[in-house]
């Protein structure tokens, strides 16, 4: 079924531009029946559905004082449109939200789309769209035709609203001293059953305002007696209120708008200049300054949360005790210690060892994983929000653009790229700063190639088992192969997506004046990111944690077991061992490596601990010796481990950002294929050498 959408808004709100952006300029122009007013229509094919957009004339309200207002009102009331999209100028929300409020009083199938959101920031306007949505009880979408922001989200809301049954409650404003008279006129309308195609309360308010066109229709349908009753109520209201009723209702609507925006909007005066930040635009200093600034942010974020990389640096300098202290007293270190105590307490309270293991490792472990990420997400979101709100982020993106454009990326990608070195999860969330939807999806697929801290730990552990090959060279080779894979895959996707269409990596940005971040705005942004992560990725991580426990604690005979070698995961590992034979990993113990790789999917650091547990070895070197793994096998294994599927939390983050199982599957397939090809090539080079 075709979905029909009415697009309305005040003049100069950006309605025609949004219409063209959605339809691609493929429009049909005719006149409204019996008039010289143009009726512009366009069609959008989206997710297998046909959406017909009708671009209604620009109007200020539904008072029907002009032909355009009457045509728009009649079209909405005709029942022809399934959805009404009302546009609001984000730079002038107080004035342009008025039409949306009137529409919400008239019909329940309204979506409010804020336009020019890219300009709002430079005007010092910060809007919490979620708060406004909750106040109006109607879907609210932020859009910008500059970077296509929110266009797909708007179409998603259109399909969602059109699929819901009609009859959604209308917006009932409190008109104060006018309320008794509204009820009186509404009672007259309902008693005489007239103008039934209009909402009775809305009709009563309009008649009290003195809507001449509606009075004429009432006269034709109900006769002069009913009209006189309505006029008598209006005269009485006029006498008691003592002011023009239309002015009173308008003031009540504006009062309601101010209440809605009061908690959902912050305005800050912004200065013009910003000369001292222009070094970001310099082709030499810009990239260096941007990378230096972001590197410092990276060091601060991950040192606070995990101790990395400061602990590694201190360890390299021989300050082992200080390195251990930095790691233990980091946020995640303290969190892990607390969760470890909880798991130990569960083991002591729950008598059954299997049940204790399920609660401690499956449930508490899953909750702990989510909780461990929260401080990291919070700090990253806070820094990203501060950079964005202050106006520094666009300048840093401009500075880095020269370098990133060589990889088919805009300068806005530099922040998630840097974050990936610490953890892929916040890096995926940081792709929201990307300029285009295509780039954001491309980054979501390719960022997991960049080795995170956990993969570095595994690389370092495997390097201790090498006999002739340099440990440092193994780590360097692992990082080089990962970055080569990231650059190659990202550029290939860029060539497929954008290059054939003539799109070069662009950085079309509104550069706002630099100003001090607004704490209230920072809280909005941080809270939105945290809630987004916990609701979407958090639930997936918790569910998968329990599933992982079952795979490693249920035997093939469906009996509970505490021996991982008897588990379903171990049985699957034994079946998959032939896959690793081309890498030189074979023999009776090969399944243990596969098992470690499977558990490494849930968390990369589990690769080493699982390998030690199932092999019964105290060190990686002894485990490698037991399994017959020399340098020729360990090096390809290290390459495979660095490049194969990202951890569960990262996949959850990809799904939460893209809402697409296809993109998650594509990420897994790409990484598995490249990991296998890369490790095979490494094995071939070693054996040939």
C-alpha cells in the first residue's frame, strides 16, 4: 500500500529543500482543484514501500484566512494523508513550532521534523529533541539537508506512524478561562451532530475564535439556529474574558510552546572571531594539531578508565609497581575488583556449584561487562560532547581532513579512529560525529579491524612463547596487518559506494564560533549516549553472556558440566579443527586453540585464559610447547587473532548504531575472510623463508 504524507511548514522553514532532498527532484506539479495554487507531489521508494509526499503551501496556521491555509487544512482533514509531517526551523523554534501545535490539535498522525539543525549550533541554539518529543507526545526528528542527517530516520518514523491504527489522542491545550465556553460549544456541536468530520474540541475552539469559513459550513449544514447558539456563547465569552478570543488562544499556544521549549532548549550567545583557532585550517599545522589534541584525549580517556597505555609505558621504563597501581586503581580495575568480590560472594552463598557458576559468570559477569563499559562510554561521550558543543570538533575535523581524505574518509573520522586503539565500542558510538550516513556505516564495518587494548594484551602474551622471532616485531606486524586491512577494506567500500557516483570525501561543515560548553547540553548528550548503549547493546551483551556460559558448561548430552573440555563449545571446536590445519595447527590439541578463539569472540582477553585452562598450562609458552606450536604456527595465529571477528560488545555496538543485522553479518564475514587470508599468507611467507 502507498503511504501518503502531507508536508507542511511555515514559509522559509526549509520545506521545499527537504522535499527535494527526499524525492531527488522527481516531482509532479499540478493545481489544487478549482484553484491556481500549485500542488507538488513526489515519490520516495524506501525499504520496499512507496511513499508519496505532498508539499503543501507554506502557511502560518490553520485559520483559513488565506486560500493556502484552507487548502492545507481541508487536505489534512480529508483523511487522504496517512501521516502529516510538520517542519520546525531549529534556529527559530519558538515561532515555527506554533504550526506544529495547531496540527497536533487537529490530527493525531503528526511527525515533527526540525530543519536546519546544522545551523542551530552556530546560532547558539541547543535542542534536546527527546525532551520535546516527550512533552508533545509526538515523534520528533532532527534533520539537515546539508549532510542528509535524519532523512532516513524521518522516513522510518513515517512508515512506523502509518502502520499504527488511527485514533491517537489529540493535543488538548488548557485554554484557561475559555475552557467552560469551549465545552459549551463542543456540547452544541455533539448534540446536533454537525461537521462530524472535524474534531469536536478543535472545531469548538475555532468557532470561538470566529473562523468565518467554519461558520459558513456550520450554517449550511445545521442552519441559522445552531449558528446563533454558537455566536451567543462566543459573545458571552468575549464579555467575560474582556479580550479578543483569537488573541487569547494564540497566547495560550505560545505559552504552551515556551513551557515545552523551556526544559528542552538552551540558548547561548556566541562570539564571532575565533582567530586563535585558525591554525586548525593550516595544511601543515592543522593535521598535526588535530592528531596531537586527539591523542591527548585518547591518553586521558583510557588512562582514567583502564590505565592503558600509561601502565604499558611505565612498565617499559621499569616502573612495574607504579604500572600495576595505575592499572589496579583505574575505573575498570576498581570495577573488576568489586565484581570479583560479588562473584566470590555468590559462590559462597549459592550451594550448588553449577548454579553458582551460572549466576557468578553468566549473570553477574554479563552485568559486569555492561557496567565496565559505562565509565568508558561516559568519559568518551563527555569529551566528544564538550568538543562538539564548544565548536572545537569541526575545527579538528578540518585539520585532519587532508590526511583522512586519502583513505576515503572525512576529517570527522579521526576521533573514532583514535578511540579504536583503546576500545572499539566507544569508537563505534563516536561515528555519530561522521558527516555522512555512508561514512558512518563504512566506519562501523571497518573500525573493528583496528586492534584494541585487549588484542594488544593477547599479542603480548603470544609473543612470550616465541623462540627466535622478535616479540616486538610480532606486535608491530600485528598492528601493521590490522591497519592495512582497515585502510584497504575502507577504501574498497568507498570506491564501491561513493567514487562511482563522483563523490570525493567532503567536509561540508558549518563552523560555529568557539564558546564554553554548556553543562546542561553536555548532560543531554552524555545521558542520551549512555541510555542508548545500555538499552540496546547492554541487553544483547547480557543475553549473550548467559548464552556463552551455557555453551561452555553444557555437554553434548545436555548435562551441566564444570569441565570446559566436555562442553558443547569444545565439541564444536573439535569439528572445526581442520580449518586451522593450513596454518600448521593440527594434532590432538588443536581443538584447544579453536576453543580459545571461540571464547575470544565473547571477550578477546578470554583467548589466553581459555587456552591456559583447557591445556592445563600455567604459561603461554608451556601451552604452546604442549600443543606443538612453534614460531611458524604462533605468528599466523597471532595475525588471525588480531583480524578475526570483533568481540561481542563491539558487534552489539554495531547493531545498536546501524540497527541492521546485515551490517553485523557483513562485518563478521569480512573480518573472518581477511583474517584467514592474512594468516594463510603469513604462513606461506614463513615456510617459504
